[in-house]
């Protein structure tokens, strides 16, 4: 007997399908969180009656069911929301009680990232919030001497190794790294970091390779764990590079003020979405990807939209409305890296014939 493994059918029904969220501004009385379970083709809004009337700045999909949101403070403490059921319910974490184990300061949060149950959120006032139990308790891990720095990027490689980026201090952008879960931090300033006024996003492919992006379209890369950072000579000019996502050491996607750029050779050459029909005035704010072919981006400030590509950026599909209404500012986007259908194959067993 011969068995056959088939990858999908003529309609592509067995192709990997990804789930994710997009976060945006307050809209019709509550912060915007949109959910897709078909790789960004369609979206539904979540959080009615659960999320406050605030702008949501950051989102991270831990897996297909687990997600985190952060945004403007409300009720005297930072806003952090969590779901463990695919967004059917969103629960606010923390409290305004300084004596409580889940106390959160009254600050705006810009980004959130997680490695399992270890959750990190950064924002104004040099805030670096950390939970090692899935959000039940929180500790502010910020170095005291960075209390005036607005932090805008965070990436947790694992439960110990975390990078944080932010505004200028002592004349150049902030890059902080911990390898002991936030007990101690080292400021990284080697190479071209000193030329950068501020850094808005960071993403690591592994323990050695990471990317940081920021003002004047600066794209920095390290291949030695951050001891030295090298500025990509192909970038520069007015505006910002707002967010970065490294799929692996070769493939990296960057959201800038007027386009998405990506590289599949570690930054030696770059592709531009403006050459493929996707551009804007200001600004592409979020970027998420699972490969060199499939990526998603969010856009705010004017003609707000979400866009997706599944052919390596050759074409992009834009979503500008939901239920007939124009989208609000869309600030961030995140898709789980494991698909909803992790085994896109089916088994065919031929019928037995003869004696």
C-alpha cells in the first residue's frame, strides 16, 4: 500500500494560517484592538466593555491565544491588558495601590514583549515593568539614572536576556541590555550608537544578532550581542524608522515613516514597499513577520490602515475600514509565529483493490 502526503488543495486550504492582533487609538469609546485568524485577510474588533477609553500603543502575540496590550495610563496607573482565550476576554492587570504586589506606576506605556510568562513593558519615566508570573505581580526594573528617558522599544529573547531602547541621554540614544532578568543593566554604546538621537524599536534574531531602528531612518545592527552596533549605510534622511522585526539573522522587516523596507540577506540589500504600491505620508508604525514572504504592518496619522503581504512584499492587501467605518490610528501589530494549523498536510489512503 502507498500513502501520499498532500500539501493543501487547489484552493490552498491547507496553507499555514496565522493569528494576530493590531492595536490603535481610542475609537467609539474604547481602545482599539483588532483580531485576525486568517493571516490578516479579515479582522474583528474585540474589547468592548473590557478596555478603557485610551489609546493602545503596543501589542504582542505570545501565541495564537495569548496576547498583551499596553497604552495610556487610566485610573492612576499604567494600562496593561492580557488575554488567554484569543481575545474573547481582555483582563486589565495591575493596580494603583503602591503597597500591592501588582502595583503599576501612573505612566504611559509604549511597547510590550514577552517570553512565556515573563512579560516586559516599557514607557515614560524610564519605566521597565517586568512580571515573571504572567502578570500577577510586577516589578519596575528601571535603572534609577534613566528616570527621565522615554523608552520605546523592548525585546525579550528569553526569560533572562532583554534589550530596551529609547530617547537620548548624555548625547546619544539609549540601548540597555540585561542578561539576568533585569537585576542589572548595561548601556550599549559601541560603534555607531553615538550618532543616533533616539531609537524606537528593537528586535533580536538570536543571542548575537539584533537590529535597532530610530531617528533619521537609522538602522543599526549588531552581530556580537550588542558590544558594537553598525549603522546601515543605505539609510538616512528625514523622518523615522519606527519598528523592526527580525525573523532570523538574514530576514528583517522595518516600518518607516513612508514605507516598509525588508532584507533577506542580513541587510546587504533592501527591498522597498513603495516600489510595490505600498507607501504613505506618515507613518508605518508596526511590523510583524513570520518569514521572508509573510508580513503585516500598521499605519497611523492619515489614511489609517493595516496591510499584509504573503508573497515577499510583491503585493500588499490593505484594510482601511471595519464594518463601514474608517479605522483609527493603528499603532502596532503582532502575529503569533506558530500557525493556527501547524501541520498543513493531509493523508490520502488509496482504496484497496484485488484479493
